């Protein structure tokens, strides 16, 4: 299967500073995702001077020893989530820990074996939130059992609507992210496993390869923002010292 990502036009300078904030979504207080773990499963470790350093990384591709992102999508996620430069990019959860599992090769190709191994690695590393930049085309009982294990361990697994076919639409072990136009908000959806996130109709920028910056598409921005919001929500919306569940966080964000 091939990852659905179109490489953007990049620039050495950012057109305008970007400040991604939980306050845009009605979360009051200084909430930065402290000690929460976000695992980006995709094309490798995102490296940029304006983002937090990777907490850990792993390569799940046979014959590949390069953990770095050479496509650019992980670097873009890293800016939205963990940007730390007030002159360029401020991320929505800059105190979160970001883990990277590389399961997509530099030709944007991956398979069920590689995605499954990456998700298992995220579970072992006790991730709170997982971004899946690739998803199996066909229904798989084996992969669904891994998703079920993630849910049992209170891990939120985020998938873009564009990456899901009808066989997976009703799977309760994933949270499907759908961007719509509007003022920043997390909105109710027609299904419990789908989350609509409203994003204003304007251009947004983030970090990219080789120290550059690029415009990020709404589908990729929405899943990055939601990962940051959930990383904050685990602590902020928990009760009696326990981390909040996916459904509890979603309900709070939608209220």
C-alpha cells in the first residue's frame, strides 16, 4: 500500500509565525502535554531545529537502517505538535514526548506487517496517542486485535478519513479524523468513532525537511492538532488521579 501524501513546496523562511494553542479549542490554562507520549507511525523521525527532539525512534522496515523522515510528513507533524521557536512555530503540545516508528519506505510504500510491528512498538512504549500515517487497505483480524490491545491500554489511535475504506469505517478501536471548515473546534460526528475538527479557511505552515518550512494540508494539520489535544486531555480531564479515556477526552473537547 502507498501513503497518500503530496510533497509540498518548501521555503527557507516561513511566511508568518504559527502559534498552535489548546486555547483555540477552549482549553483554559497552560496546557502543553507534559510527559504525555505521542507516537507518529509513518515515514521516520522528524528532525528540525524548531522542534523538540525525538524521545525514541525505531525502524520497522527490512533492510533499512535509516530512522529519519526523508519524505517530510513526520517533520510536519512535529512542528504542529512540538514546535518550540516563538519566531517561527509554536506547537500545541511542546512538552509532550514524541516517538517515531518508521514503517513507510522512502517511496511511500508499506504493508500490513510493517504497520502492525510499528503499532506493537508504540504499545510497548506505552504511548498515549498514536498517529497512523498509513492504514491497511483490507480488513485484518490480526491488525484489529492489535488495535483492540491498544484500546485496552487506553491508547488513542488516530487515522485520517482519507486513509480509511468502508471495511474499517465502523471499527471502534480507531478514531477517524475528518477536517471541516470553520472556527477552531472539535465537533460531534455521526459516528462514535469519528471526530470532526473545524479549521479556519486559511493557510497554515509548519516545519519541513532540511530546516525548511511548508504549508500543511488540512487533513494532516487536523490529525496533528488532535494528537496534541489528546495528549493534553489525558492529564487535564482525568479523574481521581487516573488518566482520562479516549471517550472522556472527546466528550470534553466537544462540549
